[in-house]
């Protein structure tokens, strides 16, 4: 009996040595070991550039570079100096202005958050994190990163930013020069007095560079080409892309995978001897804007005439052909002017002439 008790005691001691713990089952949860996303200190490191912060209306707070909390500006604080990596927070009702040594300035009102970045590291002049209304004035060519990642480039000002109710950002060029906005694959040019509404997408609006092997064509819309493709001019406003190799040339097996067009989320692959006609979408208020948009059409390239050896031309469209009833005047013959359209004044329903006593 004593031997059994001693053996049981030895087993208990050995079990306690193997699974020794002061916690009950189950054991405490362990961390998954995943790295946390980079914080503001990593995304906005300090830089050598210095700016002046002006407080025009309360409440305004600032956050120096490489710090973790903001500092509200008291009623007697009118100016503060910030370096690259610092931020400015304007609460509803506040108004602040950031001034650079060259005279450029950015003002934030209502509600906004912005970061002073470092152009010496290849970054823009300023970066908006949140904005309700802002005013940008540049004294020389510079860039500003908008909410979502889009890039605004200009050399004058003022440029006005305003957040819309439908989650869009309106960019208004109030200067006498040109303003360029880079939004994903597209680049917009705004003249004096023109405005542009940018959607605030979940994936962001940062400019997207062309992939390896693609080249950006100089067309009104963003058009990336790969392979021996050529862009032709079309008087109807369409964009025609054709392959540059004749279809009967030997050794072209497998090259159709290298001829590719990417534009506005569409991918088109052309074989040797084909061409694609792209018709841009019509804007609101344009004629035929309610009509369904046509898909890109692919047509073979007309072969050159063996007698004359002329170059292939684009197929004629119905808009270029003259109607059979259209008449042209002979040389030296004058045509009668067209009759002026008859217009009638609209009548008010139920309106009666005034009565005089």
C-alpha cells in the first residue's frame, strides 16, 4: 500500500513539472504577431522646410513634427512655426492659414486637417486629409495632394476646394492660368473659371502609373498601349487604334497577346490587321447624352491598292457622307439665304388682360 501511494505521489510531481502553470484552462490568448500599420510618424517624417501658421478664428490646433498629440492655440496665439511633418487641425468655425517663405499660402475653414510635407524629398507642398473649404495660392509651380490622393498642379491662384454633399470634391480654378489635376489614370486641364468634381472613392484617387510594357498615348482620355499599335486621328471625334504590322507577314504567331489597349477599365486585344474605334462617353447636357454608349468596334485594316500603293485610310462614316438631297452651288453662283426660323411668344394659360375702371 505504501508503495502505491509513493508511486502516485511521484506521478503527480512529474505531471506538475511537465505542465506547470498558474492559470486555469484554457491558457491566456497569445498575440497573432501581426505588425501594426504605420503611424503618422512613419507616414509624415520631419523635414527641413518651415512654414508659418496664422490663426484667424478659433478653434485651431497644431501638431509639431514627430509628436503624438495636438496643441490648441490660445486666443492670444496668432502665429506659430511648423516644420515639414507637422499638421494643422481646424475645427468647425475656425480659420487658419499656412504661409510658405516664397509667399504661397493655403487657408482652411469650417473643418479641415492638413499636413505640411517636404518637397525636398519629392513630396507635394501640402497634403489634405480632410477638407470642407480651402483656398490655395501658389507663387511658383508646385503640387498639392488632395483628399483621396489626387494631385493638383499649378503656378498661380487662387484655387478653391469645397466638399460637396454627395461625397465629391469640387476644384474651382479662380486664377487666370491653367490648372492640372491628376486623378488615377486621367489628367484634367482646367482653364480660368472652370470647375471639376472629383469623386471620393474608397480605393483613393492617387495617380496610377502605366504598367511595365505599356506606354501612355497623347489622347483626350487616358489610353495605355502595348505592342506595335498606332493612334490615328478621326474627324468624327473618335479614337482609332490600329496594329502596325500587315496580317500576311510571316512569323506573327502569338503576337496578338502583346497588342493590348487599356482605357477606363476596358482591355482590348488586337490581332494583326485589326483596328479598334473608341468613342468617348458624352457628358451631361450634350446632344445624344441619353443614348446608350457604343462599345469599341474592331474592324480589319483596308489593304493598300497595289496599283497606286496608297496608304490605308479610315473607313468613311455616315456623318462624313453628304446627303443625296444636299445641293452645292456652282462656282460663281450665289445661294439664297436660308429663311429665318419663325418664333412665337409663349402665351400664359388663363391670363386675362387687365381691366381699367
